[in-house]
C-alpha cells in the first residue's frame, strides 16, 4: 500500500566532510515543482498551471480532511497566511482523499466552509500530483520558491519553526528590504512530551484495506473475511491495539459497517483508549442519510465536562452525536491518564465506523469545528 498515516516525523540534518577536490563539482540540481495535470478538479479558483508559483513563495499542502494530523495543522497554516500573504506567500491546498467519500466535491466544499479555507484547492482524487511530488503521508508540506523550485519538504506535523524560517528567508530573498512581522512561532511548540503532554495513542484505522497492515486486532474475532458479515458477540475480551464489536457488522475496505436495523440500542463498536481527546471518523454508506450515534464512556454517558463539541444529550441523559456528513467527529476531551473504554452504538443499517483518532493535552489547541 503506497499511502500511510503519520503523526509526525522529525527530520535531522547531518554534517559531513567531503574531499577538497569536490569543491568545484557541479551543485545538484534543485527539483522543479511538477506541472498540474489536465482535468483536475479545482475549487475556489480557475484551473492553475505551474506559472501560479512564479513571483511568490508557495506552500503546497497535501492533506485529507478526515485526518486529525491535517486538521491540527490548519490553524497554523492560516496564521502563516494572515502574517505573510501580503508579502507574497500563498498556500495551495491539495486534497488527496484517504476515503472514497473524500472524493466527493460537495463533501470537500462543506469542509472548506467549516474551516474557512478560501485559497486554491485541487481535488487530487487519482493521486496524480501526490505521485508527481513523491508524497507518501498525510500531511506533507512542500515549499516552492518564486523560481518554481522545491526548496523544502516536511512530512507530518511539527517542525513549524523550520518551515516558517524557510518561508521568511525566501520572502526576504524575493524583496531584500522587506520588513516582515514577528514570527508566528518564536519557539517550537511542545507536542509529544509524555511528561508534559500526557499519553497519546496512534490512529486506529478500521476495515480490511487498512487494518491488516496496521497490525491491530479484533478483540472478539481474530479474522473475518473481506466484505464478510458476521454476528459478533462481545464477551469482554479487550486488546490495547485494536477494537471490539457487538451485533451484526460487515468488514468493509474502509470501515466496519453496521449491517442491520435494530429497534433498540443493542449493537456497538468500541475500543480501549488512553488519550486526552478522542475522535472518530464515520460516514453513512447511503449518501445523504443521517444517523444518531450514541457514545458511552466506561458504560455510562460521557460526563458533561468531558463532552467533545459534537456530543449532545437527549432527554434521558444519554450522549450522542448526529452524523450528518462524512467527517471526523469530536467525542471526548479533558480525559485523565488512565485507560478507558468507548463504545459507539447505532440502530441504523449502513453506518460505517472508519477510524478512531486521538490527541494529547499539547495537541488539543486547534479549531474543533
């Protein structure tokens, strides 16, 4: 599988010595930004060509709107736009979907409104630009200078000071006497320290196209055939890296799909977690349909002070969220350091649970839209 999920990768520079006779050797050629392919779907702009890069410093941002790693990046990118756009800085948003529902134009347009993204967006549904830039992970940031050369690539979250420093250097090269504003990042944010930020779990993808290479387990069923439907029985078995199910579910390529309508809340899918915040990616296999999905924490409704922005309370005090479009939903916040159990309950046939995602304390300061 050519695409992987990633939280962050920190790249280190290495100093090396070379023979003095190499001093006059030809410098390696800096790669040029690939041209855009014909027929791509553009939002917020007419179709662009590589001439778009000329005369400006551009961050080409490869993202997926259902990826928590990308969602956490968006606020930083918008701060850079606010600080540097008037000096010739621009962002090109290349949306490369990790799920089939992310290929739908209307779904991406809804997310652009939700996050206030007004710049040029390319829907790279066939991963043509992704491959041209040799991208392998979400998110990936590629900095292109005014001469259309690729000068910096950053895989994953973090290293914001390095990227901003390169942006500022290129803007000064473009206009030597420019007076730039104070940097957005005076120091690199602490994001992954266990002592300062608490525990964080890696994303838990669900569905046979992702789950098998990720190395997780279905706690109460070791194997289910691709696209197979089984009646799961939860007998209390749990695993730290994986999930469990109760009721009739289909093992789909991108998620576990609830395979029947029930009168009462009897069927659920859940997992153990240890993280400050918990999110889930869900969608309905019948486009346009909505579903009410109930959420319990350790068998009880989620306490009011711990409810994510998408959670509501019904007249009986149960906690739920209304799945109206395919996206990431915010379920639990302000969690402690202990292990807990979350379950998603549904009566509706066609509800697909695609992934669970997580944040620690230091990664929770972003727009929970």
